[in-house]
C-alpha cells in the first residue's frame, strides 16, 4: 500500500465524530427553523381577517404536519429504533420535535411520543452527550436549544472511561521521629555509638563478601585491600573508621595479593612468581651462576680494572 494513501485511524475517527456532531446540530437547527416558521404562520392566521385566507393557511399547516408525520412514524416502532444508527434517529427526532410542544396549536401527540422514544434511543447510543442534554433540560432549556448545545459532545467517545476514585487519608506532618520502616543500617548518624559502628561494620563486611563472591563467580582473583578501600569509599557513605575496621578484618583474612590465606602457608605463598610452573623463578635465579658455559668462565671471573680498552675499528 502506498504510504501517501495509507489511512490514518486517528484522523478518520476525528472526522467521523465531527461529522456526527455537525449532523446532530443540523437536525436541531432545522427543527428550530420549522418551529419558527409555524409560529409566523400561526401569527399570520391570527391576524388575518379574511376567513378564506385563514382557512387556506390552516390547511397548509395541516398538510405540512401530515407530510412530516410520515417521517417520524417509524420511530414509534421499537424494532426500527434498534436497527438504526445515531444519525438516523437524530434526523427523526428533528422532524418530530417541532410538533411535540403541547401548548402550540399544531401539536401532534404522536410527535411527542416519537421524540421521547428517539431520546431514549440516543441515550443508549451516546450517553455522554445525552447526559449534558438532560442536564440542560432539567435547568429549563427547551428541547431544540438543549440539543444544539449538546451537539458538539456527539463528536466525542460515547462512553468515556470513568475510573472510580479511592479516598486516601492525608499524610500527617512529621515530628522528627524515626520511621520504623526506614533502613538504619547505612545511616552515618548511628556511627557515634558502639552499636551503630557494629551495624555499619557488618554492612561493610557484607559488601566486601558480595564483591569477592562476584569476582570468584567471574573467575577473577579476589580483590585486594587497596581495591576494596577504593570501592567502599566511592559507593558507600561509611565513616572512615568503619572502613578501616572492615579493611583490617579483610586484610587479616587475605594475603598480599588478595587471596585467602590457608593454614600452614607463608605470606610468600601469595606471590605467584614464587611458585611458577614448572620451575620457580627463585630456583632459576639461584641455579643460573652454576650453569655458566666454560668459555665464559674466565671472562666472568675477571675483575674489572677500571679502564676500558678501546675497540679496534673493523677493516
């Protein structure tokens, strides 16, 4: 499908809603014009002195009412109302409402029944707009005036979601008391007493154990005390004396290279160059003078004279 002709559902929905609102407003405006026309004709009839002209005008009003009655008569059928959409029901309402006013001489009882049933059907099809219509009617506005004011609401969604609100109690002002659900393990203010320092030290040891476990899980060597100090000072707010305590306890468990000390092993065991495979580097250095070639022994045993013999240029 061509990108230029691709339908936009949002634009189509807005245009459809706008068209629906315009049609409802047009029905209300047409009904108001018909009502004004009947008022003018009725005023002319009342002012006319000629009986023949008066009878002709009355016959004209009856003919118009009978012609329009054919338009609102289907609204009396419940099946017709269920099968037709909002625009068709609004059109029938617009045809019947000028003749539904009981105080006017051109009143038709069937028109009033058709108006009530069309309004009930509109409440089912678009309860959002009809709620505003009913509100205006309760305030004393006329049917055509209320429908014209509610017409723009027919462009909106007929059943907007209205989430139920749950009342919540207001928060009271704090008085500086310690809230029980707050974590007090990383509070530097508690480091002033022995219990607070022990809590912070335990938390520091947990962080160190977690770092070492993560390094072991990735196959890396354990972190040294220097690295642990940098980590604790950068990612925590532990006091310096607590960090010193944690590092001291960790230093007692780790060797110079950061490995855990095993019982029966010396600190030198933590130096990997002392136990290289296949021959330790210390034995290689100690054995090197005894394996000097015979051709170089004389040179190696000479003592330096302090004078350097000039080198002859090569020919």
